[in-house]
């Protein structure tokens, strides 16, 4: 079961639908209004405020420095096509202030700046990469000056500012912190004036780098570094991206289930922390460790100090969130600190890595996967998440290419191995009587069809439909996942128990029929048969026993489960009747001729058909009876409660010998939650969610939206079985979605927290963005399609 989840933020936790919210220009903060004329920013331009020149340059940068393609509709509206949603949001932000980008050609771009047409010749495009963390555009302005427009992360912009270009440095930095604390993704904007002779010299260097046959990317980056300096700070932007629907509830349920969640993002640290609070990954009761160091020695000291403070706590008890930036992570993942860092991370409940590169994401996932030996899952939506997804045990891509993981894969592998031991070890027992001659007891075709036909359906049905309780119960009480997550269903001990059980069954299945066949006289007229008769006798009992064993361990009975178990037994008898008469019509199976008559005409066969499987499974029935009576687990108790259609809170009235403390504690929680929710769930939904989440998760602000799930408990049940003919497990639902196409419905719901945020950029495409934009000419008419 998955123990660690590594998640990207943009497009995974958030919707990746971005909106320009506010900006900081020359130390002043501006927000968008309904019309440009209503905004204070435009008023300052028109009134020639002392910062008007900076504001105009800021808006020109927003509307020019990008790779967006405009498309003008017949009604005059403009639609922007961008490689990333943040690019579109920035251009639309400039549009809302009256600076409208409407024309792109291979040589220039044109904007409408508050009614005035301006043309900027595009000289060079320095594309964004996750290493550079910035994008620049070199243009020739309408007054024939050469300028470099640059936008990017504050960390890379600030270190390239000229001494005389830092007039608004402190005010902008303070505004950046305010934007990030609101959960907004920030960018810094700067400009540089370039002398013509400097540009011509640099242009030659850049051209040589662009045509280099070796190390082209690194040479292009070095060439860009030569020109991207002596910048003059203009201001910063703030973009909003809402959380995906249901993210806070999902994360709260995963935390309650004992799953550790790590967020790996390229955003600012303040933004990442705010997202942690928004999606309830971090609660206000958590201690937060923030690692921001600039050297290896400082990183070593702070890791050792924090580890010493928390090493007395276990991973289960330490309510700690660790936040680390990309620079510190680089030192923490070095050889001499790697083990200490991973020990500190494992002690923490939540880990957030911000300002990290795709390679660092992959290194973090690999570190946890190798050190903990736990099952890890990585989920992301972009190309920068591919390395992380590939390093995890389970990888999920948001773009629709989802990993299809079988929820009951361990059950399938156990049942598959058990039934093989039951059959093939019997050949070993037969070798004791055949003088180790290599003679086999069973007919060759029956051996080949054993796994393919006669015993294939029960494990398959178990893998698809087996579940301890309903999905609604599991969602309402995520702690029920701990049984499978802690490998209590399948571990080394369970494996050897199953092996011993299969060996014991093989002993009964061979020697009991052998004892009945000792005199070789099994018909009333005194006729005898050969070893193959004995083999088919044993083979029939093996199939019946294996299928009944599958039924014995099945918790969720559906009509498909019945069909798989009883249908497998019927299938063998049907095969026996047909295969016994294929010769001489077909030139094979001559030794099987008339086997059905021999087998079905002796009373010994029918006596053994009742006695052998029952005797073989008698020990299993007794062990299961004792286990379910004395050593009943939490999930088994919940399942029985669902069968009786009783209140689940009754399950925890008394502690059990298995997980007694855990069961007793959860019983108190459930009883308390039912008592409180029954009084408050209709009148105050928000209070209901808070109370229920606090009772279940032990953390304020962490909880789920499953208040109505209890209404589904106890449905579709009768007798001593859980009948759920129309309710599939998650695996079955995923498989059903693969082969059927359903209408895509969506219910828009308002989240309790209305913001959560992201930033993304396109990089590493087969065709560079600088080439793509030069292939467009919006002055030409759009081709008409048929």
C-alpha cells in the first residue's frame, strides 16, 4: 500500500487556470478594475505621476515580452494562445490596464497602448528554462533604442540588478512577500538599455552559440548571461490559481490514513507554505521547520540541530512540517548529508520542497523510495514531473495517462501462488511412489489449463471486487487504510503461512484419495484402473478445494464472485465430459478416452468429493473461526457491522486483542463524532466539517467532506454476506472506465478557501518558442477550412 505521496503543485493541487490579480510598480501596488479608466494605475499615467514613465515601461514589458499568439475574432475580441497559462494571464493583465497586444509578425509585435499604436521589432528571444528561471526579449523600440525586457523569479532578477537600478528594491521585496503570503505566484520584471555596439558584439556571440554542434544549450545560457545584467527593476506581478475541487478534503483523508504527503514545487517558499495551509496539508498546530541556508556547513549544522530536537519522536507522533528551498536541498542531498537529511524528513509529517528543479524532484523521490523501502507514489501534470514520476513505484500523470494500480494486487498474487503449490507439490508426493522416474500424475493438457482456465477466475474476481467494507466507509474513516498500508495483509509472515497452508492442503489432497484407492478396486464389479484415474480423482478434488478456499477468504460476495467460484468447478466437469471423447475424432488424448465414465461411475469419487475438500479445509475453517472471534481486526469488525446493518460506532465499544489500543481509541473518536455531528450537521455545515475532522485527524483545519457518507452504510446487504452487485472496487471502476465512455459531468462547488496557486512555463519543446512565434503573421487572413 502507498506510504508516501509526492505531488507537484501547479495543475495537480491547483487548477492551472491563472488570473492576473495585482502588481507592484515603482513601490506602489495596483489592482485591476472593471475598466482601465477606473484603475489608479491608468490615472497615474494620464496625470503624469512621478512614476508614470516606470508604469508605462512595466506595461510595455508585460504586453511585449512573451511568446503569446493573438487571434482576432469577427466580433473584434482577441483570444490569446499561449504555451503556458501564466503567459496568457500576464498579457491579459496588461490588456486590463489598456495595453492591448494584438499583432505579431515574424519581425515585430504591435500593441495598443491606451489608444496609441506602438511597434517593437523583435531582435532576440532568450527562452525560459527551469535552470535560468527567467525569460528575456531584446527589442528595438519605436524611438530606435535597443532594450532588454526580462521577467523571472525574484532570486535571479535581484542578483542581476545594476547598482543604480535598485530604487524600489526594498518596497518591491516587501510587496513580493505580501503577495506570496496571500498565496499568489510572483514574478519580477526588469529592463536594461543596451548600446548598439554592445548588442552587435553580443549578437555574434549568441549566433555562434545557437549554431554550435556540441553543448549548444550551455553555450546559449552562457551567452544569455552576458547580456542579462545591469538590469533596472520595474516591479512585480501576482497571479492567482485556484485549488482543484476537493483537494483539502482529499489531503485530510490521506493524512488521516497515515499517508505522508510531500509537495515538490518550483514556487516561492512563502507561496508553497500558503498553499500548504490552503489545502490543509499544514495545520496551525504544526511546528514548521524552515531550511534556508547558503552553504554546506550551515546546512549540516541546521539539519543536525533539528534532528537532535525531534529524534526522540517517531514519524507517527511528530506533528512537524519541513519546508526547504532548492539551494539548501542541493547541499542536503550531497553524499555526506543525505542520510541525516532523510532521517529528519522521515520524522516529519509533511515535507514541502520549493524552488526545486525537475532533477531535484527525482532525487528526493529516489531517496525516500530506496531508504524506506515503502511504496511511493508520484503525481504531476507537466514535463518537469516526468523524472519524479519515473522514480516512484507508482506514477500518475494528470493529463489523463493515469497509472492503473490494482487495489487488491497482493490478494491476487497470494491466491495465485497458493493454488500452484497445492497442485504441483502433489507431483512431488507422487514421485515417492513412482520411484522418482519422472512420471507425472496428471494428464498434460489438464496441467496446462489449470492456471489458464480452471482456477483463473476466482483470483481475478477477488482482485476486482474484494473489499472489507464499502467505499463510503473507507472515505469516512481513513484510518481503516492503515491495515493494508502497514502490510498486515501481505508480508513475510503471511507469505510463509500461505506456503505452509498450501503444503498441508497438498498432503490431504494426495494421501486421502490414495488411501481410498489403495486396493485399486473402486467399482462394484471389481474392475481396476491405472495411475491416470488416480490423477484425475486428485485433480478434481484440488480444483474444488482451491475454489472453496477462495470463497472462504472472500469478504465481498457479488454475483460475479459466485460465478467465478462455482463456474470454475462446473467448467472442469464440462471439460471432463468433452475431453474424454475427443479421441479418435482428433488424434490426441487417447489415454483420456472414457475417463468421464470411469470417474463418474464409482461411488468412491462421490464419497471423496464430499470428504476430501471438507477435511482439507477443516483446519482453515477452525482457524478463521478462532481469529474472527478472539483476534478480530478493526476492518473485520467494521465489515461484520455493515453486514448486520448496525451503527459502526458499536464496533469500538471494547478494545480487541489485535490493535486493541488503536481500536479503542478509534471507537471513542467515532462515537464522539456521531454524537456531535447529529446535533450540528444540518444547522452548521462548516462547524460539522471542522468538528469531524478534528475528532478524526487530531488537527484543527484537517478533515473531509464526507458527512453524508454514513447514510450509505448497510445498504445492499443480506444474510451473512456483503452483497454489492452494483458496487465495484476502485480497480473495477478504473477498468470499466477503460472500456466504456461515459458523459463527463462536473459539479462546480465553492471551496471553503477560495485561493490556491501555481506557476508554470513551457520549455524543452521539439521546436523552440523563438522559432514558433516567428512563423506567425497575424496580419495575414486566417485560412478557411472545409
